[in-house]
C-alpha cells in the first residue's frame, strides 16, 4: 500500500506541517490519507495499467493510498516507485538502482530523510535511476539515468519518498534487504512482501492462455516411485517429436543423455538447464555428460554467476511434447537410474500443463544468469564422486489414472502457500515424506501439527542418511513427545530401508485425496530462495498408491496394505479397489 508515515523523520515542526498539509489536502480534494508504508505485510492494491514509451506503467488513478495535492492530481498522481535493488552482489553495492514511473517530466525529487536528489527534469515514463548507470544497466531492461546527486540505497533499511514540486506522491519503506534481492511493487500482491531473488519474474505474467484456470484442469497422470520403477523417467521422455526440455540440479545419467542426443538427431528441439554451483561442487560425471551433449550439438545452460536469481536451481522435471514429468530425484544413477534413492514421480499427460511448465523453463533458461555450458566450462572445477550401483526389488509398479485440479506449484512463488492450504484442508490423513525438515516453527511442519490437533491422522517420515539421521532422530523425539503430551494423532519416524532402497530422497505429500510431488525440501530457504517445481493434483487412487508406498516405508519392508477402512473395502473383478472414509493403521 503506498503511503506516507508522517512521524518517522524530520524535525517535529516539519512533521506537524506535513500532517496539516495532508489533512487539508484530504479535506479539499477528497483524498484519503494512507496508514501503512509500502513493503509492509499488507497486500498492495494494484492500479490499472497503461503504456508509457513502450513500457507498462502503473497509473495512480484508483490506486489505494495514493497521496496527492489537489493541484497535482492531473499531472503527478501516477508517479510511483516501481522497483528497488539496494543490495547487489558487488563491492560497495555498485549497480544498485530504483525504477520509477513518471507520468510527466518536471520537478521530481527523491528523499530518504538524509539525502535528497533531483531527477532528470526532461524525462518521463518508466525509467531506472542509479549513481552508477553503467553497472546498473546490466540488471534492467530500461534506460538507466544517472542521479544528479548522491543518493545511496541503504541495505539495512530505508524510507524513500518520491515527490513532485516538493509534494510527496509515493513512499516505499523497507527493513534490511537481503543480498541479491529485488523489491517490486506488483509482487506484493503475490502472497509475499514484494521481495524476490534477483531476476525473478512471476510465473503466469506471460502465460500462454491467461483466461485458462489450471485449478480446474483434469488430466491423465502416471504415478510411480523409485527405485522400483526405474524405467519410468526414461519412458516419460522417450519418443519426443517436437520438444524435449530437461531441467535439473545435476545431470549425469548416461541413458537419459543418450535419449536426448537421439531426439536431437531426429530434429527435436532439445534444451537442458542445470545448477551451475551445486553443494559440494560440480561433479565430474555431470561435466562429462554436458560435454557430451554439447559435442552432439545440444547447448546445455547452467544457472550461475554473481547475478544468479536463485540460491540454487533445484527442480527435476522434463517437458516432452504435450506431457511433462515432475520428479523428486536428480537425473543421475542414484536418482532416476533407480540405483539408490526412494523417490516419487508423476507424469502428466496434458498439453496445457506441459506448455505452462515449458514457459517456466524458457524464462529460466533465457534469463541473465543462464550461462551457456561451453562458456561456464572454462571456469568450472570438478570433483570425482562415488558411483551408485545398487539393485533393488520392484514392489510398486506405476499407477495410471485420471486426476483433477492438476496444478503447477513453484518456488519461490506459491509452493509453500499451496502446500499449507492443502494440509489445512485435510480431514482424514496427512502423510509427508521428506529427507529432513526444519522444526515446528517452520510453517509447513506447523501445518502438519495443526492437522493433528484437528484430529487428522498425521505422519512424517524422514531420511536415515548418515548426514541427516542425528537431526532427524532429534526432531522425531521432540514431536513424538509433544504428540504424547497433547494426545494428538501425530507420529514421526526415521525410515529403515531394509534393502528396498538406499535412502529417502522423496519430497511428497498425501493430504486426503490430494497428492503433491516435487523438488521442494521442507526448509525456508528452499521455499523462498530456490527454483523448485512441484505438481499437485487430486486422485483417490493415486493418493492411495502413494499411501501404500508410505506405509511400506514406514513399516520398514512390508508391502501389505494395512489401512483400516471405516467405510469398507470393495473388490471389483479382483482388481479395482474402491476406498471410502479410512484411517491409517501403522505398526
């Protein structure tokens, strides 16, 4: 909400004069006096838009909280601070900038209570402003003008006033700005505070069909788990005729690379995007795989460098013609190769969903931090890693069915909010399997606890990997003790693979008949700093499929279907199962 905080800075008599001026303006011109500063937790009311010099600009007319003077109503009310970048990854924050919309040229000024500067008097429309235009120009798509005076943006917090003829028109107040994060006014309406990683653009802003409602999308889906269905990820990308886009954190699977190269030779458009600086460094296997793709005529890209928008590019998905596969596992032998991890996956057979995910890929792969592999290769230092060569039984075959409400979830956009909503809506069961989770203070886990407090049977299954086990066992003990003390149906366990897989790497949720599968680890950084991709959908049979896997993993090896059913279990033709109101019975 755009506003003026008339009590925050300046001498007492100046503040009193400003209050009087605002009240007189309200009385004469009928203008409301706003009450909260931009950047606060309240959502911004977005104004209509118009085109100014080829750029989309926010108009002042109708925007809640616009502060004007009667004499400026027709010329200055559209003035607005659009974007701030106070804390770039550079010495001395060189390259910081702000973007403003100026409806007319004239006597525009900026002030933060310490410094004041005039804006160029002969410009209007959407412009960027910086004390170092050359450095800032690499960050924005509009012309950068040099600020005539010294006007630094404080990374520790600031309150910036845009004024016309000395009268305040817009204010943005913010607290400490994280490194490489940008504030944009329009993002405040997207369930956030307006701050996003550098280079972020909200998904859907250039959607293929803005009138479509993905929440009502029905589609055929195939649910599968790894290592059991180790051929499912390969099957999902085989036979591409038009496009094959693969996104991942790492990529070292020889057989997946073989399929990409064959598709490229058939004339399919093949594109690859992976993380350029994974934890622990770049593996030699991934480097060799990308080298091989590049030699075959495919140009992989990596997200890397000081202008990186995300802490990590962490999704695992592929778009193949009119279908898409979303995974919890990396494109490597231990993941999609079925040689190690317990993972979940879903293939969605729907052109609209595939197009939506393809638009995410295109945006990420063409942004400023997407570097061609051949260029990145010159500076990449690699390390040799261990090789996964485990073999495991196939106990759970893929399950194909029709799902409703098939939705794409993304981080840092809407994934955490959507997960919380689905858990909050659960009445019967909440089953979560993740490698690790932050404590109950973290909003996702807190939603699981709330579900248990409502009487929903809630379970959390965590990894036994050596680097997670101690933390996970402590969390399990803490939450199980709380459940016992409060007499709520909440249980937490650390898995025992028993030769069925090496470790849990899945990130999956079953909430009643809703399923969520994707790359999001349950910690705040993943939800707010990483690029993550998930799919959510509703299907009773798919939810029960993952439920059976969950129960087997919980019990450490049994693949029976130990679900106590309140309403009954009906077997039709020896194959079809119809399940109604049920509660989970765990050993």
